[in-house]
């Protein structure tokens, strides 16, 4: 009995997060359906493709296409675009194993692990018939670290879920930031790079009525090895923006391992450097990040 295409792909290890080298990607970009991607321009750049379709849908016989994300190689990652901090772009990394011959002449080879930085735009998508993957050898030496893969998967999902941050809440912050100098705004943006994510619990979670005030719990998550006192100082500085907007703010920095999923479910991600008040640009779409 012939296996379905999905089952064959599953057996060959094609899963969400699988990476396709450029030389195998070229036939896909010229044959597939490209959204916000020009195949000719893309072919001249340094990139890989990453499978964005969920693993269960790759195996599902009723799903005929696979979505691919374009990952452009970059020299260094922007902290403000790592770990889902930016709604439209993600800076992440993947690893490759490279074999090289030792210089001692004994014929033995050594294997080196190389790290590659990439940038992905949420709007750039390529759709292909999934049977096309059957003609491509999967390179098992190209892999995501599990943490980076989880971040990538959650970032993808966040594009389809909107946070219910009240319009008035955003407008009040925008009014404060417009009064600040550009160097001051850049300093605030640099602060967010120290956090894996900044979240808020807002009450009332709607536009204000007369004589009401927003009460905001602000939660900043940092790496388990980060200096918590230093992080708290950064978050307090960050919280002054909301305080200056007339909000009652309580800010707390925590190591990410100390906060449960149940706690985070009451919070929404705050893109303080991007949402609603980014200078010299239109506001990006509201998106809520996944929890990683």
C-alpha cells in the first residue's frame, strides 16, 4: 500500500522548523506561490527557507500545501527583534555541522558547530505543493536549537492573534513619547533589549470612562542568568513612560523560569518600542506573542 505524501514527509523528518538550503530552495521559489516576495530578487540574496506549516498539517493528507518562511542571513542579530519582541520581524539563529580535515595528516576529520544569524519577515511567504519536498534531500546538519525553534513557532502564531490593548491606553503612551527627544526614545528602546518580553495586565481593560485611571501591572521577564536588580532598575525606568501618561503602574522584573504559564495568561505583551507610537512610521498590526 502506497503511503500518502504527508506520511512520507513525516518519515523523512520534514517538520515545522525544518531548514532548506538555498541551492534546494531555488526551484521552490520559482515554482511556488510567493506572497510579498520577488523570486528573481530573492535568488540574488543569501537566504534559506524554513518550513512554517505545523507538523501535524504536513502529515495531514487533507492539506496539500506547505508554507515556507524566508530567512535572510545577517551579520548580527538586533536584540529588539529577538525572542518575539517585534511583531513583524524575527532575528534568530540556526546551527550547521561542518566537517573539516585535521591538519595533522592522520586522515581524521573534525566536526565544527557553526551558528548562523537570520532575519524573517512575517509578511513574506511562499506556498508550495507539499509533494515537492519529496524531491529535496533534508539536510540533518541544519538545525534549530529547541529554544529558538519554540520562539520561531510562537512568533508565527502570534501574527494571527490580536491583543486587546485599549486604543486609549496606546494613545496616552503615544502622547507622552511624542514630547520626548529622539535620544531619549532610543534609550528606552535599548532598555527593552535586556528583556525576553515585557507584559502588562491592564485594569480596566477598555477605554476609560470619566474620572477613571488605568491600573497597570507590568512584568518584565529576563534570562534566568540575568542580574535581577539591574533588570528591575531598567523596568522601573521603562515604567515611567506609563506613569507620565497618568497611569498607576506597579513594575516587577522576574526570571523567566519563575513565572508560570497560568500567570502569563492574565498578561498581554507590550511592544513599547513599536506599538501605536513609533515615530516616523505607521503603527504595526496588533499581535499577541505566544508564550515560550
